[in-house]
C-alpha cells in the first residue's frame, strides 16, 4: 500500500549522535572520537539489556550511565561539569545535511518521530532543530525500547493509521528490521554501505541517503 505517513527514527537517522565528538575532544584531547563511539555503543547496548531484563530506565539515565562507563573504560576522569556539558550536547545534536530538504519534500504527508529518547531529551532536541512533525513519540510511553513490537504500535495509535500505510525510516538496521517485523514498509538509510543484519527480514527499500527518500516515497 502507498505510504500515507512517514515515521522517522531520531538518533542516527535525523540527528547525528557523533556531533558530540567535538565536545568529547575538548574535554579529553586525543580521545574524542573514541569516546563518542564507545558512548553510543554502550547507550544502545544498555537499552537492549534493560528491555530484556524488564528494567526500564529513561533514555537520559541510560545515556548518562553509558557515558560514565565509556569514560571509565578509557581511563578518563569525568567531572560533574564535564558530564553535564556532554549531556547537554544531546539537546542540540546536528541534523544530517540532507534532513531539512527531505522533510520539506514530504510536505502533504503525515510525519512523526518514534524514538528511544525520553521526553526530557527528545522534545528539546526537536524544538532546537526547528523541525516540525505531526507527532513526536517516545518509548517512555510503554517503558521499553526498540525493537519491541509495542514500541512500533505507538506510531499506529498516535497517527490513527493502518500500519501497512506507514513508511518507517531508520539508518539503524536493527531498528529498520524491527519495524519490518512489526509490519511497516521500511526504508533503511544505509549511509555506511553496510550489509543487512541477519535477522530474517529485509528492508523494503535501501537508500544511500535520506535525500533519496522523496523519489521513492
């Protein structure tokens, strides 16, 4: 069925989580890129572990814990001021260069964000970026993380749409395949030309850039 609405992942799809690397580098010269990478990896790992243990904590808590771990693992002494400064970077993450024009091209379609982000992080981020959506949806409503099916169900309920008419857009392959398993039409933004994860599903459309989406929508 033709997509009547598009639901976007936020972190890594619209917003560049590694735009924190410059602040990481200013705090820990020579370690910025390494810290950014490990911070993000542990952030995701903690969401999956907490979901499996059924021990939900808001994404802001998960992100703090991941940063503390990453610094400890790299032997970096993290002060309270540095923690707060680095966490504040998540409220103003840079948009990928192709986001604004892509969103303008989708005018006339319903659009939403469906994110692991907790409201205290996600809502200021969207506001500060200037992007407009019909809905900004957080997993906090169901107290578990993607790729749990009931997270994707949130978009169906909020948009009051048949899931077959929703196009789900993510640059995270595990997220894209979770959405496909749920029943969305899925557009995977494969910026790194990576292979598809072996999870038993395939994205409907694989794109190299978000700017390619309007032509395939």
